[in-house]
């Protein structure tokens, strides 16, 4: 049985949208519920300058349904949609990509839980979607952040930028 949602994380909008609306899209599945006050983390501003960012705050009811809608409405040959997810949301990202073959160009995972990233990732890859694991927290003393690394962390943004070629 899933844990009860944290009422503090569940406050605020289910989805935060920023950036352009006629090009590539980053669809973010955030299990931590960042962007609570309706703005993307400051580290994401360079990405939002080049892409539309649709930040789904998973602790809020309806956020995952919005992500499902975005991938389900993708048109073949349309602008690319890349999905980013952290921790336990990795499984949600892979299942979304699997239900909508060809809708996502990439699925980028940050600190995916081990049972959520192997078999589903292979099925998504076989359908033509790239699956990559971004720089992540090791829990070592030098980065002091236990997994999963927050999506607003500069190393996550740098990893997305490197993988997608957004420099």
C-alpha cells in the first residue's frame, strides 16, 4: 500500500509550465514536489529559455494525469518531448513512455530505484525511446545529499543539458 502523501508537498499547483510553447518540451515528473510556489527552480531557467518545461508535482493530485495527457496528445513528427524523473517517479516515467510509444524522445532518470529501471527501460528502448541515467547522488560525504538527487540540483540540469545537447 502506498504511503500517505505529505500534505506540505501536496500544497501548490499540480503542474508548473514555463518556457517557449512551440518547440521541444521537457516533461518533468517530480516526486519531491519542488516548484510549490508556481515557479521552476532557478537552476532550470536556462533550460526554460530553450524549451517548454512542464513540471508535474507528483505529490499533488492530478499531476500524473497531466503528464499522461501531454504524452498522449503528442503528434507524430511534432516537437520532441523528453521526460525527466527522479527516484520512485522513474517507474512512472517508464510506464508513461511504454504506454505512448514514440511520444517521448528520451527518458532521463535521476537516481532511479533499482527495481524501476531495468526491464521497463529495455522495453522503452526497444520501442525507440532513448533511456539515460543522469548524474546522481551517491550519498558520499562530498555531495552530502542522499538519493534521489533533487531535480533542481545543478548537477541534474548539467546532465540534462549534456545529454540533450542544449548548450
